[in-house]
C-alpha cells in the first residue's frame, strides 16, 4: 500500500493541474467572448448612431427643401398677385382716360372758333366715303382684304359688316361723323394700351422667373 501512495499523489496532482488548466481555459474563453461581444455591441451601437444621424440629416434636408419650395411658391404667388394687381390698376387708369376723352368727343367734333377771340360756331359738315372707312378698318385689323363698312353712324371698336366693299361703292358717302371716328379711335386706343400693358407684365414675369 505504501508503494501506491506516491502514484496516487501523482495522479491527484495531475488531476488538479488538469482542472486548473480547464478552469483557466474556460475563464479565458469567457473573457474573450465577453470582449468580442462588447466590441461587437459597440460597433453595432456606432453603426446605429451613424444610421440615425444619416436619417436625421435626410429628414432635416427634406424639411429644409420643402420649406424652401413652399417659400418660393408663396413668393411666386405674391409676385403674380402683385403683377395682376398692377395690371388691373393700369386697366382702371386706361378706362378712366377713355371715359374722360369720350366725354370730350361731342364738344371737339361739333364746335370750333375761327380765332381765339371768336365765338363758337358749328363745325362744317364732314363727309366720309365708304372707301375711307374701309381703309380705316383695314389698317385697324392689319389686312388688305375687303372690310365691310357701316351703313350708319354707329361707332364701335369695329364697323358693321354690312355695306359696300372696294370698287365703285368706295366712292359712296356713308353716315360716319367726326364723333364716330374719334370715339372709335379712343376705344381702340384703350384696347391697344391694355394689350401693351399685358405684354409688358408678361415680359416682366418671364424676366424675373428666367433670372433664377
């Protein structure tokens, strides 16, 4: 039995050493796993923070873009409203001029003075041929084609479309008075001035938008 004691002691020592190695290995594994897991968690957390920052940046950029688009739209609407208001004011101004001039037509086409110190007297009658009215209307509408002339003295923006055309009928006297011609001119002048104002506002609008 005494011979077996050293062997048993040796076996016990070997077992203890193996147990220590196993314990150390297990502790090292656990420590390494914990370290690797911590690094992995940190990497995931960093990636998550970066992703959140990117999403936040994209959201902020989108919000800034939407606000700018909304501001630009409001600015364009304000410019459009201002141009429309300016055009409306211009049309009102032109209409006021037309009304004032129309009120003077009768006076300046029926009476005259032979001199500054002379008394007013009726203007001599004026005769206008159908050809005169045809040329007037042709120039007004930019055409050399035959344009109908009025058979009465009614004055509108355009003559009636019944009556004589070019040829022998051009030489006939038509019932057009000085007042008719002047009223026609005043009304057409308002239309032309209104078209010019609209064109100017359109050019101004395109110039402002094109400069961006």
